[in-house]
């Protein structure tokens, strides 16, 4: 079993007040979300306000911490409902800070995220969008059974260029086939 197949190395938990410096970092450190996801500098107070309002957990969008066994936060995992009717499709996203990348954390966190959504929501489809150049994310999704379903050409803008975005999807029955 490789680190990417293990889910005991990390866990998902709600953000706490002690994690606010981590949330600040996502707005101020261009490396924190990496070359494909850094949206530019943001106001850290906006993230703090969101945490104070609802702890980053709501029916419209949720973000939780990816934490190591010692509870250190090493990333962020998100989901939000998509499409109509609500409750069928959820879009997920994940970001691991650079010092914890390439150690299986991103794959393990997304495995936990899929498990959580299938256990606690009526999700039939989980989808993820990723930059065409983001090989680590594509490999992580494919290891979990996500299928690449299409390319949205020129959908994003990064580093001065319009870039393609890949659509990945995973159906409940593919991840958890019915047993006799
Ligand atoms: C993308 C990301 C979540 C992947 O998580 P990670 O913990 O770094 O990746 P893992 O260690 O779980 O590895 C996943 C796969 O990618 C491969 N990989 C890891 N780093 C890689 C790299 N820099 N380039 C290419 N492949 C890489 C691993 O070998 C593994 O492949 P395998 O399943 O065939 O063994 C993480 O790198 C990250 O947070 N990046 C910045 C934010 C981001 O891009 N998020 C994705 C949003 S769509």
C-alpha cells in the first residue's frame, strides 16, 4: 500500500480559531495553493469573516481542514452542491501546502472527502475541475476512480494565459458498486 492509498495519515476536521493563520496564508502566500490554483492576493479578513459567520460550513459551500495525525493543518478540502435538483452533484476541491505535497496527502484527503459525501449526503455524482497542466491532481483523481469526461477550452486565466480546464466525474455506483 502506497501513502496515497492510506487514509490514516490525515483526517478532515472543521477549521478552528487556531487555524486562522493557515487561512490567512491562503490569501497572502502565492505558493500556498500552487501555480495552478493561486487566484492572486486576497483580503485575509474575508476568510476570517466567513469563519466567524459559519465556521466555513454551510449548505452552499463548505471548507474543512486537512490535518495530520498531530492535528497540524496541512491543507483545505472543499465541496459545494452543483446543478439541479440539489443533493445529486457535488464539486470538490483540495489544496495541500507545498511542504506536505507529493506524500499522498492530496489523494488521501480526496478519498476521505468522497467517503464523507457518499456517507452523509445523497450525492450520486462527485465532480472536480482541474487545470490541464495539473498532473498531480489528475493522477490523484484517477487513482480514486474519477473519469476524465471532457475539456473546457480556455475556461481559466493563469499567469497571463487562458488555459483549458479538465472535467472529472465519479458516480456513486462506480465507487461503491452494488453487491449481491
Ligand atoms: C494537486 C494536489 C492536491 C495533489 O496532492 P499531493 O498530496 O501533492 O499528491 P499525492 O502525493 O497524493 O500524489 C498524487 C499523484 O500525483 C503524483 N504527483 C505528485 N506530485 C506530482 C508532481 N509535482 N507532478 C506530477 N505528478 C505528481 C504522485 O506520484 C501520485 O501519482 P500516483 O497515484 O500515480 O502515484 C497538491 O499537489 C496540491 O494541493 N497542489 C496545489 C493546489 C492544487 O493544485 N489543487 C488541485 C485543485 S484542482
